[in-house]
C-alpha cells in the first residue's frame, strides 16, 4: 500500500512541473495580426521569471493571471488604458493605444510569495514577439 501511495505522490509531484497546455487561440495570437478598429496588447512574462502567480487588471477589470513564460493577449478600443497588478501588487502602466497597432508590455515580478509585486514596461516589437513566441497564452481578453 505504501508503495502505491509513494508512486501516486511522485506522479502528482511530477505533474506539477509539467508545462501548461496552450490556451485555445495561442497559435493564432502568435501571428501578431493587428485589428483595424482595436489595439492589440500582449502582457508577457519572461520564462526565467519568478514562479509567482500574478493577477492582472485591465482598466480595473480582472482579465487573468500570468506565470513565468506566459502571456495574456488583450484586444481593446484605442485610447488610454491602465494595466496593473491586483491586491497588494502596485505595479502599473498607462498606455495610449492606437487602433490597428500591436503593443508588448513586459511584466517583471519581484518579492517573496504573498509579498510580491510587478513592474510593467513597454518593449519593442522584436523583443516582445520573441517573448510571446517562446511563451504560452494563459488567456485572451476582448473588449
């Protein structure tokens, strides 16, 4: 009996290390196609990032969470938009987005466990695309 429990425990532990399966739309998002009447915004985290879960707000609305090596794709009308962390995470960036344009926001996390935070930075398309191509989409938010 102990042997079965040990094997089950080992399999459970190893499954926790498995990469996240791609969300529906991950392949399409990696084509980086602009939307003529909307801005496309990628919020992306580097794969060497800390393993914290980082919930994201877009214009004060929860849109999902990022993890190391993941991204969220946002499609929104042009205008001023606010991307921020949630709860104790005071990270914030304000973006003036234009319809038909694609933007990349790099999210960097810092801290320890529950005392973590984020920094957001607009990055160039070449760097942003490489991060998205190497990452996995955790969600898409369309307004």
